[in-house]
C-alpha cells in the first residue's frame, strides 16, 4: 500500500510522500552498481500451508536513504536474523512513479503533461544496490514495475536486465501497485478504453472500481506480453482487491468485480496475485486485543482468494505483498502489540497458503507521537538511532522460527479463547508459537504438542520485556506441564525429534 486511506470513498493521503521528502533532503546520489553475486533461482509455488523459500518479507523503498547510507550492513544482518527472505521494491505507490533505469521518481511532477525529465528527482537506493543488499541478507527480490507512468517497454527492459545481469535476479514481478485505487499515478485512465480526463492521485476525479478494472484489464496486457518476451520464465502477478468489510484499511467498493474482470483478462499470463492486508483504517478507540483477534478474519479472506483463483485464474498462487495494522500512520507500531500482530498475521496467512507475507515497511520516518509503519527506526524524529529494531521486528523474528522452507504451518487450538496458536513441523522437528492476546492477564494452558517430560527450549517476548535491551528471553520448560504465558506475549516452544 502506499498511503493512508478511506477506501469506501476512494480517498487517501499518500503515506510514502512525507518519508520521501525527508529522505530527499539528506540522500546523496548513488550509482546503481551491479552486484557480483549469482542470479537468484526463481522459487516455485508451494502447497497450501507448506512454507516456501519466500515466506517472510519486507517492503523497501527506492527513497530509503537510511538503508543505503546509514549502515546497510547492520540492517542487512537484522533482515537475515529475522528470516526475511523477500524484499519488495521500489515501495508502494512509489512504484507507479519510479523509473528503474535512471533511479528517479516523478513524485514532484504536478501533472501528466509535465515532462518527467524536468521534474524527476534521483532516489537514494537503486536497483543494483538493492539487489546486492538483498542477496547479502539471503533474500530474493519482488519488483513492482511502473504501470502508472511507465511503459511496457520500460518494464520489459527491467525484466531483461534482471534476467541477464549477475546478482540481480528477481523472484517475483508485479505490474503496478494498488491500481484499483484512486491514490495511484495512473496515466492509462485518460486513454482507451475509459478516457477519464482530469485524474490525479487523491484528486477530485475518482473513477469507480468498474472503470479502474476496465482500464487495467486492457492496458496491463501489453506489459505482461512484453515482460514475458523479455524472460519467458518470469513469474508475474497483478494486484488483488479486498472489500472494506474484509480489510478496512485495504478495501475498495466492488472488489469482487475488480478481481473477476482483471483475472479473466490476464489468467493465461500471470502466476500470482498480490493482496494487501491492512485490517484497520482508523485505529482511534481500537483496543490491543481487537487488533490481534483480527487474524481470525484471515481464513475466510484466504478462502475467497483461493476459490476466485480456482475459477478465474487456475494455477495461480497468492501472497500478501503488504501488511501492517493500519494503512494510516499509527502509534501502535511503537508498542508491543505490533510484535504480536506481525507474528500472528504472518503465520495465519502462511497457514492458509500465502506464498509470502511482507511487512510494510522497513523505514518510514515516523515518530512515537504521530506513528509509523517501520520495522526499524529511521532515526530522528524517531527517538531511537537509525536501524534500531521496533516491536514488529521481534514479531517477525519469532515467526521465522516456524518458517524454514518446507515446514508445514498450521493453526492449532490452544484451549484458550485469548491465545492464538500455530504449529510448524519439518521432518521430525516441531515448533509451536503461542500469542496471548490478553493485555493484562497471565494465561496458563496445557501443553498438548510434545511428548510428556521432554525438555523444551522457549523464547518469550512480552509487554513486560519490550523495553529491555534484549526483549526476547530464552529459557527452558518441561513438556506435559502447564505453560504460563505472560500478558500480551509471544512464546515459541521447540524440541528436536518430538514427533512419532
């Protein structure tokens, strides 16, 4: 997602713009050098609930001077440690304004008539450098090509460059960001078949979802065809739209119309759809436990995606290219609840067959007073030094204990209405992750997953440890005894050879 929004009326403020303005003030111009690493293999789809190599990921924007200039090695090490194996680039709505070949964006351009050469600005993080950083973190790349102000030939050139340049292989491609919404740059709306004049992102002219779908279904085809010609093995996807009652911060009117019309037009040319999961829009008055129990909406939302794909695009998979608590800046991302949300949401979607779940985003120049989306601090005006992990980072780190490629991830009945449970089995190893959603209540539950008397390793993150230097506490437990879960906590249990 690129912005905060009230989707029902298709009206949103662009969330990346303030971050980019700050970045532009301090970013130095870097060349997009080529990586010397080998081109990444293209990971393939996996069975429902079986984790593939791209399970957890993060969005990183081209404007991200923090990652590029502050201490890329330190941040790369953090991504590696948290098991974040997919980097989505160049960042939300930025993708529909970004020229990858010049590493420039047109966010300062005021109209479609303005020559991009006269108003574009250079971004901090070019594709070559991004590729190098991603490979250093053991991650693959998920690239969104510029549908909004770009061309099919521009997209094809990027695909060709990635396929033929050492170290720049791309695992997944997508055409456009949230092309179903009225916050994206979208020059195609002015042309056939819709001929909508006067459209600007978040401006007074906001076409219906039907018009958006009609335009995209026609104009995306040349992109897909050109990209396929550039690399016949490329895995390419298109945006999936949620309805507002599924994900209030990521929903549009007539979402099912968008999905059906687009998928029927492109079904022979795509490999997946990209869904953006923001369960809340406004978070004023929303309690921590409400946020965490939003994960219970996920099975129904995933079932709808699977059934629609089975009908309209057989053989395609799905992933969650963006997720956070809300599409708006929220102070919750500075609080322990966001760690619990990150872990539970990621595992819930993976258990339902999502190929990847990608946090939005790495850095976003927020503040504890106004909120943020970041996985790590961007530095001032945030209170922590740049690169310091925020709570969602620890949630992702603990979720990654269950996401080794090949693991079978499922939800489990914890025996408590307050506790969300997930299991991951791989060969003869089992991991259990439990989330106590109760904000002030310690919960005791019976261990039902390991052989009685076995010694267990435990990792615990809780509201009571969140502000310490090492918020994840390691300890041991004995299987078969009552498990005590601190209030508002994540507990991971593991033991080798517990099965059979």
